[in-house]
C-alpha cells in the first residue's frame, strides 16, 4: 500500500496511527516532496470511483487563494488533474492506494470496511 501524506496534517497523523495500530503495511510518501503525477491521479480517480472534486483539498489555503470553489465547474477534467499534479497542497490527503482500492481523506469506518 502507498500512503500519501503531508506530515504536519493532523488527519494524516491520525490515519498513520490507525494504519500502524491495525498492522497495515504501507510505504510512506510526502505529498509536497513527491507530488502525485497527472498519470497517477488519473488512475487513482478512475479506481476510486469518486468524483474528481473529492481529490481537492477544499479546506486548504491554496484552494481558497486560487478561488477554485468558483472556477472548478468551468474547468475540464484534464485541467483539474494538471492543477492537482502541479501542487501537492491542493490534493486532499491522506490518500491510501492499494491493489484494489483508493481511499481519499481519513474516515475510520471507510478504512475499516476497505482494509479489515
């Protein structure tokens, strides 16, 4: 499993603690130092079955500063993916990528259902 996080993020810390306490093996990746590529994002969005908007960190400063709340509706999927691939701080985190699933954000019940 690939665990993509921003180490200072409290939700990421909770998710990492949860993974460790449930003995789930994972490889750690810092979302800013190694931002997801457009190709990775396309694949994860497809595999997750989620709307692309769920991959945006809508509570982040960068999202607000860029006024994306009002701009996303007019953008193509390709433009949205390129935007996400260009800045890790725009991407919702944590992301957990497994062979058969992609989880975005940390909701304990969702993670339990997918992993336990």
